C-alpha cells in the first residue's frame, strides 16, 4: 500500500532555532501534500496544502512566514518551523495523495521546544 | 477549519463486544473516510466511502456513507485488544478540492 515517510519522528530544540521536517511519498508520486498539527487529545487541524512546484495554500490563522513549506518534487515536501518557540511544540503530521485517492499519512513528528 | 461531530467521544468496552461510532456534519460530503490513530503515530486509513448509501467492509470493520451525505458510521465487530486507539472520520466535499475535514475522534479502550 501507499507509504508516506516522515522525518524526524521526534525533535527537541532550543527556543529560537528553526526545525525542518521532511515528508516523502515512498512508492507513489504525490500530486498534493498536506501538513497538519495535532495537540494532545485533539483532532488533526490542517495547516496548509501544497502542490508540487507551486506555493502552499495556508489555512486561516497559520503564519506563512512562521511555517515555511517547500514542495520541490512529487515525492518530497518540507515544513520548516522558523524561530520556534515553546508554543510551537506539537505533533506535526504530513499526508500525501495522488489522483483523487485517499490521503495517506506519515507517522508524525513530535516537536518539543525548550 | 470545520470539524465534524463524532460520537461517542470515548468508549470502554469488553473484548468481544461490538462497537459503533458515528460522524455527522451540517455540510454535504462526497467522500467519507475512517482512520485509526495509535499513540505517537499518524492516522492509518481503514475504509473509504465514495457514494451515498455505500456500505463497505474491511475485515471486522464495516462503514456506511449516509444517504443524506451528512453522516457516516463505523462498526467494529468482536473487538480485540489491538482495536484500542483513536478513530477519526474525515469528509471531503468535492472531488476537485483536496481538503479533508476531520471528526473530533472516538477514543476506544478494549478491556481484555
């Protein structure tokens, strides 16, 4: 089945640093990739949608300059949390889809900012 | 973004019992999906539904796309301990738009 790989799975860093999270579709070309944020015991909240080679579409309330998304190829999208602060600590999950098929999710990245 | 209303919020059941959970929305969806999420992992797709009235099974799981297109349910028969997790419904409005709207989740605990 479709496999989406997300890396790293867990990162701890100091406040003020930038963190890059990678999302790869391993066995299919993803026309669209999505980035979600999930707080403990809550549902997934869509942050942005990205199509290969074009700018990401951000959901209302998500800062574009804070959460930089690059989707350079059909198999790779990256999310960079810039100048991270403790309130950015969360579980970030990417997903990918192709040809109208259901989204398949990565295993998530737990980000902890000290 | 919009969230779907999912119930119950949590369930504690005995191993072997059947489970039923549902998802409702004020909006019409053209696709309903059910995912399961284990702690510290991403959601895994269980069942996808594409037509109103559709009833689809995947092993012990059965899901239906409501005829009004505003709801869906998921049943799990003869529950086992590994069914523990959080179950999310998700809806997509049109085939042209990719956005999924997620339910609030049902946390299932199976008591051996």
